[in-house]
């Protein structure tokens, strides 16, 4: 995601759309042999792998995960040796904001992976591929991405330690991360946001920056368990107009993605910009990106934001632990609603039976359900 420094709300009328969403099969798993071609992420896996809370990992498991991430960063990408295997994921996430692959709804944009119904299935597929990579580089076919339950203080405390994700940035050094395996000097950001995007927000450093809970001097809070419970009550997966402006009571996806009072997204110099009304707090997924990143103005009046605020937010490995938790909330929501995703009439890449950019390998519908995709969560929120 990308933070917006937009100061003024431009509150246009919601765009009318001819799209319709069918709720006929909601709550009912589609019958076998419905004619739809499905292919799952791990058809060869008979036992689902377990994604666990960081607070429950042993010291050896914590260390094995960090080693795998560091190895991925030191291994050239088999598909493109100009960057590391790890950075393939940063590049995918960055390119997902390109207008070229966006859905232009009469000037109001939905992205390939954000402010769009694809938000949850896209990040699920990204995480599965990230996990596959960690298994490959570590030689451990059972390795999974642990989740950071940001509603839980014990999980949060277990995440931000010197042997794992490191802590907060150092205010004396421009909020550079100076602790842990991804500290400045040890972990270098090789893929940055496009310059045009940086100009619109802040100039990005080539090391991780974090400024916990500070949004231009105002406190940002992490969502609580009760916020998650509330989100799980949303009955529909998504709603017209299928972007950041979807009503959260009707759109579980936007409830969880976290846009509130969003402005129409625009396309500037080839990149989609999604802002929202000034003073309207981001929620859920967005709020955590902002909580970790922070936004601040330095003594010279220059605006900065932390690494998790950029389109290249996967540069901070906390991204994957955060998104595992977002996916876990999705898993809790979809339990009784498996295969609900009936959107049709959208451009290719947003309909239930379409495949998603850039992989084009599995249908959106096939991304629903964790166990049939070869993994499950230790616990689900309720
Ligand atoms: Cu994202």
C-alpha cells in the first residue's frame, strides 16, 4: 500500500456501475463437478502445513525463518538474476500499482492487487509463493510464514526483538532500523518506489525505516481483537464499486483492507494513487502498514514515511508476517463462505474464474480456502 499525504477531501459521488454481484451461492460450497476448472497451490500436499503465531515459535524455528529470509535476499532470482530471489516479491508488489494493469472505472481506479476485490486472493497467492521460495532456499519443505497477531501484545512483543524483526527505528538516525538482522548496514533495499511516486510522498532511503504509531505527530493505534470480530460480521465479500470506496458494511474486503472515506483513485505518471480524506483514520490492514511505517516531518520541513508505507513495502520483512495475519482473518471469514466470489462482468483479472496478474496460473476462486491450498492457521480469530 501507499500512504497518502492528501490534505483535502475531494468527495465525489460514488460512481454508478453496471456490475452486479450474485449472492445466490453465498454460504454454500459449490458442488463438486460444477464444471469449473480449479487448480490449487499445492496439489501434491496431503497434509496442510501450519502457519503459527510468532509468539509460539521456538528459538530454533525463529532462527531458521530468519536464515531463510536472509538466504533468499542473497540468492539471485532464478527468473531474473539482476535482483535477488527475495526482491522478486518486492518488484511484483511495486508493479501491482501500475495503471497499465489497473481497472479504470471511468477514471476511478482499482489496482491489480489493492483497492480491488483481488486484494485478499492476490496477497494469498503472493504469500504462498513466498513460502515456496523459503522452502526451496532453506531445503525445509515444511517451512511456513509465521503470523504477527497485531491485536495481541504478546505476539507483538515476540515479533519486534533483536533476534527476529528488530525493533523501532532510531529517531537520532532518521528512524533507521538499527537493531536485528535487517538493520541499516546489513539489509539493503535494492528495489525502491518509482521516483514519480516518491516525489508525491517522500524520498525513500535504501535501508528500513520505522516510526511506530506516529502519523504526523498523531498517535496511530493497532486494531484490537474487537475490531477483527466486528470485521468478521461483514456478510458480503465485496460490493460495488469494487474499490477503496466500497461500503465497509457491505464489503468484507474493504473492511479488512482498511480504506475509509477514500477519494477516487487517480493515475499519475503511470501509477495508481489512492488517497483518502484528511483526518480519516486508516483501519485494519492499512492501519498496520501505517503503524509500523510512521509518517513524520523532519527539522527541515521534509516529509518522510517508513518502509511499510511505500509500494515497495515488502522491503521490510514484517510485511509478510503482517499479511499472514490479514490472510488469517480472511481464512476466519471465509470458513462458511468458501468459494464465494461471484463477480463477473469486470475486465479480465477481476472475475471469479479469471487468473490474476502477474502469475496467470490459478483462478481467483481457487484461492479461496486454505486447507485445499495446502496450509492452515494454528488459531483463527472469531
Ligand atoms: Cu500489498
